[in-house]
C-alpha cells in the first residue's frame, strides 16, 4: 500500500531538552540554598547582565524610555539595572515558591483598593484580573488563593498558559502553577479555554490573565504610553459575555514582600463597549506601571512598531 509519508511527532531539539533540564535543576537546587544567599546571587547576576547589555536589556531600556521619557541616560541605566534585579528576584522566588508557606506569602503581601473585588465575590459575581508582567505574579496568585480561601471561596481561580517548547517544559510550568493552587488551561485550545473561563466566571469565580503582550496578532489596537500597541480582547469580551467585573491590577515588590494594587473596575456593559474597555484597561495599567516602572518586566517587544521589526518570542514565565 503506497501513499504519502505521515509526519511523525515533533522531536525536541537538544537546545530545548537542555533548557528543560536547566529549569528542572533550578527548581531542585535553588530551594536548597539559603534564601538570602540565593537572592544576592540572582541580584549579582542581574547586575552582570545589565553591564554586559544585549538584546534583553536593550529591549527593556527602549521600553522603559517610553514609560519615563524624561529620564536621562544615567537614570535609564539605573532603571534597567533595577528592572533586571526585579526580574531576577521573580525567578529566584519562582524556584522557591512551591516550598514557601502560602499563609506567610499572604501575610507579607500588601493589597489595596480591594473593595470592588470583595464586593463582587460576596455578590457571587465573577472577577477578571487583567495583569501586566510585573513583580511576582505567581506570588500574587498565591495571595489570591489564600484571600479567596479566607472568603470561603474555593477552588481559587483559573489562568491561561501559553505553549512552550519543549512540551516537557510546558508541563513543568503548568505543574508548578497547579502546585500553587491555580487552575491552568492551555491558550492554544481556544474553545476549551473559553469554555473553562466562561464557566468559572458564570459560577462567580475568578480569572487572572496577563494582558499587555498579545501573542496572537489578533489583539485590539490601544494607545499605550502615547503609542500604538495591541492588547488581547479576551478579558473585556469575557466581561461583556458573563457580566464579570474587569479589574486591572499590578503585582509589585516590597523589600521583604509583595504588593497587589487594584485599579478601579473597567465598565464593559456589552460587546460594543469592548474597544473602549480595552483602552481604559491600558490606561489603568499605564498609570500603575508609570508609578513603579522598575517592577515591569518588559524584556520583549510591546508596541506595534517594535513587534513588526522583531516579533516577540514566547519565553518561560
């Protein structure tokens, strides 16, 4: 019987397998190092990367220059250094978080403007948190799990994971976030993800979505720091469909803990309001990023002009 050959499954490259092995080792080894020593080592690594420069620090510098256009070159140097330190702290904590007491994380987190969130939960209304890549969003998730548990609301919340290569690394990150109490659905399975998110929201639950980078190239244009960018339409469309509260929020760091700042809710009365809601979401996130630019981990292209010149890669985290 003859015919065209059927392609076999994709074989992971040696670089992908090495990346997975590196992450696996980090989760095993970083937790074994005293926290203070590990944090200092990650910080020194960030300083070394800042001095050497390269694509990531260069992109961060260009992005921060839009956020703080009045910054001098020396001020931008400090912002890049502090931004890389913040990002390094995220990774150090991520490798330790599964073994960290969630009650201690909740106690060390300062959250403000939580009133709309608490009132929505008490009324049985769904909530959508629209987050940028800032601070430690996983620690913010742990805070949220404990906060919802204290409100008698379990299971906690649903989030979406972008597919990573190799598949083993993707499963590792899904397993990591599930170990923290999150429900994780795959972004690539669009219909199933939409059903899971809709079901959670219509049941009065919570959904958390990272929103300032659109991986699909089908996002809606918004003005972000005075320049055109594209934000994923999903959060606003889900709010219009389910009646859920749409809350922009910004995770950040304190010297010894974490912060979660919640903006005022964004109104999405119906589907026709989605573009205006996305602009309001972008404005709220811009205000919070401008207040703490060093905690915004913007090492990838965000604005449309940069995305066209160098399409963003999907990276772990």
